[in-house]
């Protein structure tokens, strides 16, 4: 046995932070491929989403979590909080993602959760491309005062500045053990689930102000066809009110067609072949408080 060989390290890292600080963008950038959707809407991430980064020396399972929720207005919020708590419980280490500004109440609350967990925590100061570099030092100092982070990384998930250092330090913090997932795995979610997320992302990005958070996607049929034929995907977009349905469909179905046209290229990239995307819009009033429906779409 070669004693000089670097021991393999493997583990889980929970990515936490308030909404819209760039947690999902950070995870996609670290993994090197899109595994979680991104939008400007708060609480776009509803689940504990796994992105896997593997090389010959380590494997890091990154757990993207819903943005911090203070309280909860319905069963969906409760489910999202449970997803975040589960990620914190399972993780070997934690990444707190913040914007380059002094910590607020949400960040202080998350730091308290980190302290209670007793786990190694790293601070990622994201979006440094949006402010002058001389304004970073007071922010870094303040976070250093409130918690002894293993390391603090000023990064930009958009330009990838600083990300290599994050990967190196996080991998060194993982326990010495065999890989938790297959070497070629990028996530533990099914293609069916990821297709639904891509459609939801397009709805959010196309109707950022018009459509509220009350949108859910169900993939009713996914027929993988042979002999070069397009895969058939039937997806239902659920909304809460008739007015939302009317807006999403548009005159002669023009708005719904736009959702399909905009989401199809990413879906075809994901499945590796052309698809026929059959979109429908249905009303499911107050679905955010229906436990059975939430379980089905999550």
C-alpha cells in the first residue's frame, strides 16, 4: 500500500443563508454544472438539493437549502424549514453565505444555529463584484467578531473569483472516508424532478412581478421514446387563483407557449435529446396548506 497517497475525504456540507444571497448560484458554480434553479424571487429553493463535487482526492456533497424563514405562514414554509434543519443535522460542515454588508437579524440567528450545532463553519462573502474592495474589510471584521469561522472567503459566484480556495478548504475539512455517492453522480434527484424545477424557474423569471410564489410544477408523464423520437413530457403548472391561470396561459396560449419555448433548451440539454413539452395550467386553491399535495411536488 502506498503510504504517500493522499487520504480520500468525503462528506456533506450544508449551504445556509437568507434568501437571494446566491446560495444556489454558489452551489452550481462549485459543482461546475447547473443542479439547482436560480431566480430573483425569494425562497425559490424549496427543498434540500444535493450537488456533488468529486475528484480523485475528495467528494463533497453540497446541500443547498431554502432561505431562512422566520416563523412560517403555511405548511409549505414548515416543510422548507424542516428541509433546512435536516441539512444542518446531516452535514459535516456548514457554509454561511452572506452579502457584503454588515450582518442583520437573520445572519445573527443563523450564526446562533451554527454555534448550537458545534460544527465547523465557513463564511462565504458573496457578490464581492458588486462593491468596492475597500468596503469588504469592515464586514469581514464584524463577522470575525461574532463567530470564529474556520475561514472567511470573499467570492463572486458569477465570476468564480475565490471559489478555488473554498473548494480546497472545504475538502480538507471533510472526514477521511470512502465516497458517499457514485463518482459520476451530480445529484441524487431524478431527471423528472429536475425538469419540473427548470419549468418553475422559467415561470419565475418570465413573470417575476406578475406571478407570486404560489406556483408548483408536477410532471404527470415522462415518456422516454426510442428510435430518435422526441421524449414526451407532460407538465402541469399549478397556481392558486383563476387570475394567475389566465395570466400564465395568455391570449390564445401565447404566454404558456413562451414558457415552453424558454424552458425547452435547458430541458433538452439535461436529458440529452429533443423533447416534446406539453404544458398545462391548473388551479389548486390554497395548495400551500395541503400536506398531500406538498409531499407530491417535493
